[in-house]
């Protein structure tokens, strides 16, 4: 069976975690600080705050920007549910804006129509690692005095016009679940150039404690969103290998594109010269009528694949129940969610695996399209 994802764990990661275990310092130690310092250097931000998941990081960003009951946050319905849930945690309202078919990302030309006097921020998601259209989004945010949160949980190694994803918003969040580009088991990282946001997040992740007596000593209610030392050591070892990991992922994506481009009826991810994808997954599209059957046929041939993201966030049962959303409200996102599937994608994927995926897809598509 060729799996969908597999973390790239070398002897270095194992030694890093074992060293922490042997040191006896399992939380609130030096490894987290080192991981934060090195991560902010890699992205190019002044600050980085490690947390125990991408979702926790997004939640803290919402809080750090003062988003609260009655506020609205513009975001995308085509994403993993955490990017909208974090808005609901603070009783603010996610206002969905449909996406662009080619990039899977929020359509900047539809954002202004969704702005109301209650809009506080735009929470963008760089879906599958491909950057949103940041020139337009930054301009809209400036014009309307809105904050930007980048959900960069899928976008490590991605860039837009030569600038790293994660450096455009007031804050950005990366995630390290085992299927992401690098992993800490569970974990996430907030990056920002804003010291107040960084200080708030660092304190709130650690029960509202202050590291500096002048900073909100008593009046913030914090959480336990801390990243432990084993996770931090794992992240540090992964970070030391990012050139190899990102290079392999990019090569595999290019290899897939070369091999799969001749399969009739299969739409491959678009590659944009001005913005390098972070290659979180390798997502392809088929006609909606056959997508689930293609997935089933691949499974029978020993190849894992998955509908991604299905359903859209607004059509998740919890959202239908809360807001009464219906099919047809965000037609492009809904179409993509019925057509898109992700293929096995990880650094240990070999040429023979790619060829096996190609053969299985070619046969399955031919059978289903008649
Ligand atoms: C992975 C992911 C997250 C965060 O996930 P965690 O499991 O909480 O680390 C958030 N948003 C998107 C779009 C993601 O893909």
C-alpha cells in the first residue's frame, strides 16, 4: 500500500528527542526557545511563538488582534475546518468569500463586497501551499483598515514574488501535524513582526504568565497551548534538514506533473512562476461524477488517495446547524470540493511509486470515463 503521507524522520530527529528525554527537562526548556529563534530566522520575521497545534496558534492570533463577539472575519470556505473554527471560538462570525478555481484560494475580487462596518480582519488560507494573491489582499486590508491573519499551516516553503509566505500578515501560523512539510507530532508556530502580538501569544499560550513584569501580569486569561521540549527538539532537527525536505518535495511534485500531464480528464495543479508553492499535498481534479470512484479504484490497487477538502466548511454539519448554509452559496468552492483529490506525497516516495500511481490513475480514469 502506498500511503498518502509519511513524516521524514532521520536519526537526527530520534537523537534530538532521546537527548531531551535523557536531560529530564521535558517542558519550558531551551529547545522551544531555540526552535522559535531558528524558525523566525527561516521565515524572516522578528518573532516566533511555538504552540501545541496550528489550531491553538490561530486561536491566539484571533485573540491577540482583539477579535470578539459581534466582529466579522472574512475567510475562505475551501479549507480545513480549523481556519473558521478559530473565529467561532471568540464568538465572532466567519464571513465566507468564494475562491478562485485555479489557485483554490480566496478570490480577492470578491472580498470588498463582503466588508461591513463590523469586519475586523481577513483570515486567508494559502491552500495546499500555494500563496494567495497578496498584492491585492494587502491593498484591500490597508484601504479598509483590516488586519490580516495568514493561515500558513499548509504553506511552509511557499513564497510570493520572492517573499516567504508568513511575512505578509499581522501574524501567520504554521502547523506541524505529521502530514505537514515538517512535523513535531502535534504543534504549531505563530510568526509576526509585531512585538505586542508576540508577547500576548507567548503569555496566553503559557496560562497568561508574564516573562516581563510590565506585560499584562494579572489581567489575561491564558491557556495551556505550550509546545513541549520533545516536540521542539523534533522540530529543530526537521528545521536543520529543510533544504533536503523542501527540495525533495518540489522534485516529486515536478515529477508528478511530468508523468500525469498526459492522463485525459485529469486537471493538475497550476504552477505560477511568481509564487513558489510550499507543496503541502499534490492535489488533482477529475469530473465530480467520477472522483469518489477514482479514489475507490486506486484503493483497490493499493494506492491511498483522499477527497480534499470535502465538504466545504460552510457545508460541514456543524456549520449548517449553526448558520443554515446551503449548497450553491459558494459555487466555486463547492465545485472544487467535489472534484479535488490528493495523491500520495512524501519525501520517501520513489520513482516506481510515482509510476504506480500514474498507471493506476490512467487505468481507473479510462475505465470510469468509458
Ligand atoms: C493543518 C491545518 C491547520 C492546523 O492544524 P492542527 O492539526 O491544529 O495543527 C489549520 N489550517 C489548515 C488549513 C491546515 O491545513
